[in-house]
């Protein structure tokens, strides 16, 4: 790691090394300081504080001219970040803390007219708004507020990074790194009675169940519904599994005046008297999502045990006995951590519903004795293939796809921003594919990556979202690799690693190759064959 700082970092470096973090270089923040940073630098932490505090000491400092202050005083930061972003380094940026000197002096319960606290909040917010959309800039919450306890160190070393504050920032960095290891889930399947509302619909009737904000208990369940819908906005799919009368239960879920759910929020439901494990397996099969990527939410010990016993690997969230803790526990459980959001996350439910429309069209075509070819032609599919670079704006989605794709995944490799940047900096060839058709957009659904050793081309990563299986996307994503192999007159080898979950990928490669190998002669044949498939390919590489 490299530190860029506008103040002394001796104690910070010491604490970092104790925590197992190797500090390779410390660079003083100054115009063009990025020239001192090697291009292959993996991680950088920017410690910014004194630059701002010193401005507050100037006689001509003006509270009312914030925009000019930001543009003028942050030019060094803007130039620095612009250059670092091109290198593909992961940049950690703790927010600038409120200072025990430069802060609202006398009152803690309102903002003074000329408030340093408010000014610093505006600076932090401006920085966040300007740079948070870059996938390789991570904002840490930092110190938040300085204590006068550090006065001696501050005046002796012109630094806010004493032992306590250094530990705080380094702990946040390490916690962020750990969060990247959390296995992300895709699907939440929830019960209804005493899970989404208080009461049993069959006994209490629609008017008798409680989920209204005006009722103390109902307000708890209303909040739970709101949390689940927020998870949906963040990219989870929501499904219902309940032992109930279907007509009555769905009427309550979608038509009760206090219920927050609409039919568009739920991708699938099973409301019957069958074993819940059976219903869950059916839902997962319908959506082509593994139970390993699923969370089941229920209030019953018996139902949770039955599902745990028969759906091996599923995650179970049981409604707590103390119902008032339910919203807090639901909103703070790591099962529901998805990391950073992208535009595909916000459209995930719509995309799965669009997929159901495609299945309905397929069933109609087959019913009329048509073919898969006719179905695919009717969809008017377009596949756009683009090269991935260190500056690609959609790296968050690319990383997410690697970490959440299991069935069509050549090696099972998982990525974070740092590892992906390493691949791109090493001049490996990586491409992503985005798909749309007359039904709608599927978004970014595939990534393929290879490296050339001077003789052969090795495909080391190839992933494809399960949503688009069987529409010739598997074949067509190989075209840029074929083009490169033909230009180099080289063979292609596929690096396959059996993860126990990537059977689909194994079967595809086995049918395509001879022991994971394609000769140049076969590459040319396949390129000609695939180019005639009924999908429009837009080459942007």
C-alpha cells in the first residue's frame, strides 16, 4: 500500500505494519505528486486533513463562497484522483473529520451561522458525490470527530493520526476487505403469517391481521415489509412460500390497504399445503437459482428445521421471538449484504419477469410445433461485446457477476476491484457482453478473459448469467477470442476448474473442444458457424 498524506503519518504507518499491512511508500500531497507513484500500485490510502484545516486559519477565508473554495483548493485532489483512476489502483479515502479547534464552539444543539462543522460536512459530501461512482474509490467513515486528547501529538507533529485514530481507520480498511469475502445471496423466499403480517390469515381473516402503521405491532411488520422491498431495490429477488389458501393469502398480500407489496415485487410464489422444502425447490428451479444462493424467512421452528433438513445449504433467517427486534435483525444480518449497487441490481426483478415472458413465448412457439431457432429469431436478440479496460465504468457489475455466477463459470474465480485491475494492467484481454431483445434489456450478462503466452491463447475466465442460457450467447461470446486467436495463428486452451457447481460450463466446454483444446483449424470453422447464428452481434472491441 502507498500512503498519500498532507501531514505526518509516522504512527499510522507503525499501526498499519502491526496489522499486517505493508506500507511501500509515503508520498506528500502536492501538485503532480502522482508522478512519484508507480503505475502498478495496487492500493492507495489518501489521508487528507491539514490541507483543509490550514485554510480555516487564513484571514481571507470566506464561509459564504463554498463552491469557489472547493474548486480552487481541491484542484490538487482532483488532478491526483484523475491520474490514479487511470492506473486502476484501489483508492481508500477516509472522510475529513471535524476538528476540536475548527468546530462549532459553544453549542452542540444547533449550527452557528458560520459553522465549521457544516462546512466540513459539505466538503465531505461534495467529495463523495463527485467520486463515489468510481468502482475503485472506497470512502471510509474515518475518524468523524477529533478529540482534544490528541492536542499534544497534533501540535508536536502537525498530524491527527495518533495511535487511537490510526487504529480506527485501519480497522475500517480491514473490515471493508473482510466484507468482500461475504458470500452474496440472490433470492429471498418468505412466509406470510407472522412473518409479513402479525396473525394467521385463515383464522383472523384479512381484516384481522396486523401490518398497519397505526398499530404498534402492525408497525413492526410494516417496517419489515419496507426492509424487504429495499432489499429488492438493492438487487434481491423476492418470492413467497406459505401454507395457506392461495386466493385469500394473495388478496391480503397485494390488496390489503396496509400492505406495501404489489404483484410486480414478487417474482414467484407457492401458496399451498405442500412441504415448504418442496415449494422452495420448485421456486429455485423455476428461477434457475441454487438453494445455496437463497435465504428463507419464517417464524416457525418446525418449518425452518424442515427446510434446513431438505434444502441443503440454504440460509435460514428465523423471525425473532422478541418481535420488536425483528426489523433491526433483518436489516443487519449479513445474509442480505450485496455490496455496491449498479443499474442491473435495481432492475433485477423486472429482468426476471421479462424472462418469464420469453418463456411464455417459447411455450407458444413449441405448442405450435415451432423450433428453438424460430423462438430465438422472434426475440430479435442483440449482443453487444466490449473490451474491458482499467477505466471501464461498469467494473462493479463485472466484479459482481464473477462473484455471484456459479453454474456457467469456467474456474469459479472470485474477484474484487484490486484483482480485476491486476488482470487488466497485465494486458490480458477481457471482454463483456450486454444483451437486449424486443422484450427488454438483460444488461451486462457475460465476461470472458484470456491471455496470450506467445504461442497459444488461454481462456482463464468465462462466466455467463443463468438468465440467458440457451440463446446462443454462450457461443457468440467466444467470437472476440476467436478473432484474436486467428490473428495470432494460435490454438485456444480453456482453463477449467471443477467447483462442484459449474456443471453447465463443463458440459459446454466438453462439447465444444477436445480435452479443453481448440486447434486453429477448428477455431476458423466455429467462427464461421457461430457468425450465422440468429443473433445480431455488435462488436465494440
